[in-house]
C-alpha cells in the first residue's frame, strides 16, 4: 500500500509538471499568434512550440513508464502471493510443503529460546540386577510472538516399553513456570487432565498456561525414573527453537552414550564435548517443530549398534 501511494504521488507530480509545461507552451503560442504581425514574436512562437512539445513528451513518457512499472510490481506481488519461495528464490516448492510450513511455523505464535535437555544417570542395583537411576531435566524460555493471550502446550513424554517394572517408577514433577516479573506458578503433574498413559508411553501434557502477547516465560520440567543399561530415546521440540543443548552425566565404566541430531545440520553433533562420565552436544542452529535429538546408551562390553539412516 505504501509503495502504491508513493507511485501515485510520483505520477501526479510529473503529470502536474507536464500539464504546467503544456499550459505554458500553449500560452506562448497563443500570444505569438495574436502578435504575428510583429517579427520579434516569431521567437516567442518557436519557444512556445518547443515548450509545448516538451510538455507532451513529459506526460506521455511518464505515464508509459509509470504504467509499465506498476504492471511489473503487480506481477511481482501476484507471484509472491502465489508462491513466496518461487518469487524470492526462483525455486518451485510443492504447495503441500508450503501449507505445512505456514501452518506449523509461520502461524505458530510460540518460539523456544535456549532448549536444554539434561540426563543425570547413576548406577543402582535392584534384586541383584544393574539399572540406572535417572533425573531428566528440560528447560527453556518460551516466547509468545503474537499480541494476544495464547495457551501453549507444555508436554513431557517418556516411553515405557523399554523400562523396568513397565515404567511404573516414572515420577514426573510439577512443571515450573517463571514469568518475566519473577512470579512462579506450577502446572500440576497430579492433575489427571494433564496425564496420559498407556502400555507404551507416559505423557504429561497441559494447555492451561496463559502467556500474554509478547511475553516470555521460563519453563522447567523434571522427572525421575529407572532406566535399563541398554536404552534409546527420541526427544523433539513441539515449537521452533533457537538452539538445542543435550548434556548427559553417566557411569562411564558401565555404559557408552551416543547421540545424533534430527536436523539437517547433524555435523555439529559428531564431536561432542567430553569428560569423565560427561558428554555435551550443542546444536547452534534453529530447530523447526518436531526436530530434536536421538540418543542411546548400552553396556560398554557390547558392540555399538549400527544406526540405519
């Protein structure tokens, strides 16, 4: 709209100049005809004719130029409206892909900042069998990009099919929410509306949190559970995220730990920071919804399983 308004102003400006020039030329020609019996007015007639011609050229060329410019701009805007990727990158993208991108990324009002996942594993024995007692912590800042109150989905999912005791030892704590003014509130894990469970997974899921427009809140979730010595897991982000950091502390003489990113830039994940019983992977790239990390561990005496990619 602003560009169209500028176009009109420019057109009216040059049209005004052209019309004024034509008027001046006509005036001089008209006066020279009324004084044609005087030789000196011949020069006035010549000047008037030249000015009149210039005025006609200004109007004609400006209208032609501006009309062509407006037509090109209209075609460009139409092309962008039909396919922004084709218009900007000169590359055709299937409509179904564009629709999904717009629906789950562009129209999503939420964005994660600093997506951190941490596993602390310690060796324990239950009935003379070795297991790992684990504390899982996930935290991030969540921003409402819109200008109105929105309710994000806060979730925490664990698979039960690989866990001892059919995953009955999973203890999900209340989700802590800290607002920008420092106030604290909780999403209750003992609220039956927030827990879904079947034979394969246990899920904490709540949409009761209200985030005001342009507000950022801090979200922290913690769970405790018992893991086997051989385990694999996938953790993804429901919303687009600025980055991903995965840290695991583990008994180094009992298990080996590996991970890769569910992301095109997996290269950064191939060289984690390591210490004694410590590994840290950092993906300094933005994640789209449903991108994340796949990690696994197994007893050191066993051979590393082959990943099918």
